[in-house]
C-alpha cells in the first residue's frame, strides 16, 4: 500500500470512529436518568 493510500485509510478510520462516537453520545443524551445510571460503565451495545 502506498503511503498516500495508507494515510487515506487511517483518515477514513478516524472519521468512522468519530461518526460512531457521535452516535453513541447522541444515544446517551436521549436516555432518562435512571436508564443512564443502569448503563454507566458499559457500552449501550453490551446491554
């Protein structure tokens, strides 16, 4: 893989991670306080 392709691949991965993190944060913002307390310390996908 060329250095340019490698850099583009890492950039795409960073963007994907940012997109997933934004979605995860949005999910947490919609939780009621009692649900948030129940899921604290775990990923929402684990519950």
